[in-house]
């Protein structure tokens, strides 16, 4: 489930990045690269787990699937938090500066 969730997040973020005209000011490319990196990590994990478990890999317990789902959504949420921090630090349109710095 972690692989599936992060792949969907990577596809969605890449599609949004592509259809916004490849605008780099919002750092959507960074977000999509984080999700593709997480997807690659979970893919390698799935390959090694399949090598260890064999056919049992395809019949996980319900508790394991629930834990994997929670972990997948947590990875997506952490990616969003990191992206927001990068966006606030870079402040591409000076929105944070205009709000919090008095002139």
C-alpha cells in the first residue's frame, strides 16, 4: 500500500507540475521528485520483501495492510510538510514577507 499511495502522489504532483507550465516558482518539481524518490524506495522494499517471502507477499494480513496504508499517507503528508517549508523559506512571490514584515 505504501508503494501504491506514493506512486499516486507522484503521478498527481507530476501532472500538476506539468500542466502548470513547468513553473518553477512554486517548487512543484521538488514535490514530485520527493514523491518519485519515495516511490522508488518503496519499490526496492517491495522487491526485497517479495524475494524474502515469495508468494506470501501477496496475502498480507489486514493489520499489515492498515499499517502500510497509514505509513503511506504519513509519507505523503511528510512530503507536503517539507514542500511547504521549502516554499515558505524561498517565498517566491514575497507573500510571507508582505504579511509579516512591517514597512
